[in-house]
C-alpha cells in the first residue's frame, strides 16, 4: 500500500505472451463489457489479509471500492462463541489510495495500462490491526460507503511457537477463474487450519489487467479474508506500459502495491519494496521473498545473505518465482543461479519454493553424493528445491531432467507434467512435513525432514504416495490454449 515510485527495470528471464481475454462482444468504439463482479462499487470487495508486521500481534486487510469511498474504516473484536460476538468491536482507521487503472504515473510521466480502457479509477483501502493477542481468533469487517460493511471474517493471529501449517502454490496465471478456482478451493478444503497461503508468482497472466485480478479474487473468494496471503511477484506481475507508442521496461504492475499490504524491507531500493521482503512467522519459521523479475538480483542476494545471517529461526524458507533449477523444457536462469545459489548454500536454506516452469519438480542437495531416490526411506539433505504449478497451463518437462545441474549436487526426486498441485507444509519443532497434492486431493509427493541439534537434516520417512509418475504420455490428454 506504500506509494513508492515505480522505477525502470529491465526484464529477466523468459516472458510469455499474454493471452487474449474475451470481454464479451462489443464494438471497438464502445466500452468493453465487464462482468458485474469486476466493477468497483460502494461495497467492499477484493478483500485480502496480509502480514506486514509481527504476525503474533497484527495483520493487515486491504480492500477495494469505487472512488466515492474516501476513507478506510474497519472494525475488529476478539471472536467468541456468542451470537453477537460483535458487541464491543473497535473501529480502526487506515489509508486510502486512489488508483487510476488506465493512466499510470511512472516517474514524471503518465503511461497507459493496456486493456483497462474505460474502467473508472478505484480506491484501495488498507488497515493494519495492531496490539492483538497471539494465537487468538479475531473477527473483523471492512466498510465501503456509509453502512456498506463486508461480512465478518474470522482470522487467527500467529502463535509465538508451536506447529504451523501453510499452503504453497505455484503459478495460477491462466484460466484463473475457470480452472484455478477448483485447485485453490481444494487446497483450502484440505487444510483449512493453514495459517497462510504462499503464492509463488504469476498469480495472473497480465498483472496490470484489472479483469485478471477480478478473476483471481473471485476464484479465491473468502479464503484470503481468513488466511493471509504471502504473494511473490512473478514475471507476469511485471508489465510494460506505453507512452506515445513507446514501451517502458518491465515494471511491477501498478496494481500490486495498492492491493497487497506487504512488509517493508529497509536496505532494499524503492522499486523492490513490497516485492522483496521477509516474514518472521514464529520463533521457528522465517520466510524470505525475492522478486526475480526485478533486475537487481545482486542487491537482493546481498540483502538475503544479511537477513539469513541475522536470523536465528530454526527453519528458513525462501520463495521466488524463477527457479534456481529449471524444469520446463528450454528454460533456464543461469544468472539467477550464479548469484543466489551460493547464498542459499552458505546458509543451508531448508526449503526453496518456486514456480514459473509449469511443471512439478522436487529435488535435494545433500551431503551424501549418492542419489536419494523418491522411494528411499532416508538420507541426508541440505536444501530442498521445489518448482510447482497450480494453474492449468502445463509445459513439457526438460528432456534432461536436472542432469544439466548435476555439478551442483542437486538431484531430482519427483517430477510431473499435466497436473495442478497445491502443497501443504507443516512445521512442528524439529520436523517439516511436505505434501504435494492434486486437485482431487491425491497425495503425489511427500517427505518428512528432521533437523538435529547440530542443524543437520535428514529425510526420516520414505514416500507415502502410491501415485504413478504423471507425464503427458502417461496421463489424460492435454488441450493447449482455450484458457481465458
Ligand atoms: Fe513465470
């Protein structure tokens, strides 16, 4: 929600051409038809919680209205079993930010955001609730125009310690409402006691296009009113803008910061604020987020190195969009690997959660040179890397698997094509349990990692999944295209 200047950025890594979105039939001279759930009104919508400050004592909520609503008003109360739990709710005020969806101020210029033609300016509102009790359920609601309140949402603050379960998903990106909705709803249905959902980038195909965010928020529904989002910016959240036919470099979409209230990261430049950040979720868990489409990879690597060195959390988890080890055919980001892998190795980051390649890949770096196969019961592990995908766009897996990266010591242990996944990760003291599940909630991949007093980790349980490997030639037919 901070109003940082958008600075010029160069692109990194491969980009994908945005697909056409059918707005409905219309003449070129007329305003495109928009579905009623896209249009802003005096009622709050696109409600999303986040954790920009200490999750034990605070959380943020961000929502949208039309531009007639000029103030950010919310209410909060500790939830009880009483039918009128809301008696005694406190009013909390926040910030309102105007967003023009068409004319985007970039430095001193006004640039055009493609595809939003005809859409009225909107207001994004955010409130940070503070001074809350840890591990406590609160009820809150947010207001649009006078008397136009959202429903009450319940949300639990983080505990100081104890077990934490969370959901991680890779790219949604395409068919977000039509095809991704079932996956994210299956994830929530499977693990409603999760404490947050981490989205590893490319949440939508065109991060500056309002209809796609409308679809994302409709797909996710009330879920992020209850479980905070930890969003990672992918290459598709970076867009080019036009001025007099001239294209800008790729810039973080003008919609990103207004609609997600994210932590500040002192020490990082303005254009990385709310794109690279960290969240110390509990005594045990520290999460680090990078923005790999931003060209300042070295600055992020230096920042990450410093943050990791300073953190005394037992479990350190890194998430970024572009993978260190690519799994999509003809994809690789060696510049990222060269800069970031040494930092990841130096601090033995436990888990690296990524997206971008529209395939599933999980593999480990370990102290032992011999391969830890998927079915092995155990073995040492230093770092576990995952690439996953939650949306319907699916790519071919690299012919060579991760053999191209053998000199780093990484070993691919489980792979898939043609499958949407969500991951449930549970951290309880010395143990991290990981499960990759399909849209039908079938267990596809899993491991249990245990950390000893010396910080060394082992895989302590063999795979429980009985599913065969899913590749294009061994699964249902895949239809390319046709995704809105
Ligand atoms: Fe991507």
